[in-house]
C-alpha cells in the first residue's frame, strides 16, 4: 500500500467519528457504531457477553441485537477529562 501524507483535518475527523461511534455503542446503538467505524475482518474478538472468540466482525442480526441489549443507557466520557479530575481529599480534623 502506498503511503500518503495526512491532512490536518483527517486525524481530527477520525477522532470525532470514533468518539461519536463510542457514544453510539455505549447507548446500545450498535448499528450506528458499525456504520461510523467499519471493522476489518482480519482480527480475533472475544465477545463481551461470553462465547467463543470470533474472527472478524459478525454483523448478523442476532449478534447486533445481543450487543444492543448488552450496551444500553451508558455514556461515553472523555479520557482526557477523566484524567484531569482527581478525587477531592477531604480533611477531617
């Protein structure tokens, strides 16, 4: 594969799309997640709800429905903002 230089906008667009996809996944919108971040089929994945590891992504209705049921009602939080928050220490004297 030929290498090409990235524009400044391309990494920012990818990060934004990945954040949007993560939010969709955590909410249980699995189909939106896969639409935003298509997966290759050359990896092995252990499913979060158990079962045998799978090669590539299984986009069957059964699997997508199971993932949607597993991921519901969550919220994505930014890693950088969670790192900057420190537990407040209360001094009891």
